[in-house]
C-alpha cells in the first residue's frame, strides 16, 4: 500500500510569513504535519514565486512573491513535490520563476507544471513509490502566468495537448494525478470544469484535483478515478478574504494505492490562517459538520441541472462587472452600469464583443495579439 498526500495552495504571505521565513514547519502545519511525514509522497501547490529581488509584472489582481528562505519550512514539512502551474507563479516574471525552480531543486523538492519553455512546463513528473510509478501533471487556466513557445511560464490547460501528452508518455507511469488550477474563485464546479475533469479521467488520469477556487467543491468517483472539485487553500492568509469563512476551510486529499493500482480516497479537513499562523485539523464537532456539507455538495453536483443553475446564478451576480470590464469602463462608467444602463447603450457593440469572445477563431486571434503585446 502506498499513501499520497495532496494539499492545495501554499503562499507565504500575511500572518504566516514569519513562520515561513523561520523554517517553522511545526507552527505552520501543526497536527497536519504527521500526514506529510507519514506519507510515501506528498504534493502541494506553490501559489507564488520565491524571489531575491522584486520584478513584478504588469497584471490585474494581487501580485505575490516571497523570499527564497521560505522554502525551508516546506522542506521541513517534508513536502516532496510543488506544483507551479497557477495564476501567480509568473508574478515576478521569468526571473521569479527561474529562482523558484533553482531554490526548490537545491532544497531537494521537485517541481512540476512550469518551465523555461512550454515543452518543459508540459512535462509529466514521475516519482517512484515502491514498485508504483506515479505520474504528476499540473495545468493552469490562461491568466498572466502561461508559458508559450517563446516564453517561460505555467503549463496551460489544453485538452488536445493533454491527450497527446498522456498517450505519448503512458509507458512512463502507472498512475496519473492531474493538478488542475482553475475554475471560478468561490464557485465550483462550473459546467465546463466538471466536463473537463471527467474527460481527463476518460483519457487516462486516475485522479484530478481542482485547486484555486478557495472553497468547498465536492468530489466524485468517476469511471474508477477520483475527482475533487476544489479542496481549499492549504496555507494562505490573504487580507481581503480574512472575513470569508470558506476561505479558511479545506482538506488534504489522501490517496491509498494498492499494488494492483486500485485506489481509495480519504479527506483530512482543516482550518487555515484562522487565526494565523498555520493550518490545523478541525475540532471533531466542526469536522463532522464540514463532512456533512461536503457530502451534500458532492451529491448535489451529480445533477447537471444543479451545476448549470448554480453557474447561471454566479454569472448573473457578476454580469455587470464582467461586461464593464470587457467594454473598458473605468470606475465612473462601472457605477452607471449597475442597473444595466450601459449595456442598453452599448447594445450593438456588445454583439461584436460577443462574437470576438465566443467564436473560436476570433478568440484565438485575440489571444495571439495579446501574447504579442505581452512579449513586445
């Protein structure tokens, strides 16, 4: 029997930073530390680059970066592999990514999901656990961190490449784990993410773990594989979310593999950064309620009508904000669009925007143009 522990986002910021800098794994992982120490293979997602000197890129949203000495707490926790395919790994550009990979390698921690080239970012990492070869593939949705043919970054979530990659390297691994950094924050799963995860299982993955949403996602057993639609951050104290209870809840995924490659999945619920520092197991009564909510969520998302209705509600709440962003509104025009006024004024123009975004070829052209702007 082999045991694999998977945690989600680790980000040395806020009230956890001092412990990260001190290499204090005990106060960061508390009673979860034993799960990492006792596992045969432990994996987490590094949600920011390790940097020597700040070199922030131009982007929207927060920019994260932590000193290279923060690796010591991760090393002391005995985390074996860090996924780098996420929306923050390029927050400090090529220099930040290069330093991160160097620091991890020197600490004896393997990385997956990002690289100096797109081909390197796409590589499946293989780790031996006894006689079993574990393949790990990390992918991220296209935000500001994605690698291209001419630039470093994270492995993009490309299903065509995924199928080719798995088929080409199937001989190299016995059991494949996919870390998928995507979906909407505080909403999982979207209809597309659910379909994507199931497709990955159909195409050869044994477990697909969605990271990034920062909330309770539910899970399912699908065609002999495991899908987790969001496991919450592992250690991340982001100031804007300190009052959001769900941001501070999460669970480790524990995969138990038999020699015949059959596997079972367990969860280890915890709270994190509430208060900081660190993550710790929930008290029994809180854990029981958490498990009940997780089971309810897992049952609900089996109904495609529920998933679609939840997604439509999510989009409706953010409708005006999305449309104002795509129309280039500043703060003043955004206020006028609260009731949809600007949408009425832009009626025909919105049809043109819709065509650019929804048509595959137009969208491909836009992505190419934006990438050229980024690289110029």
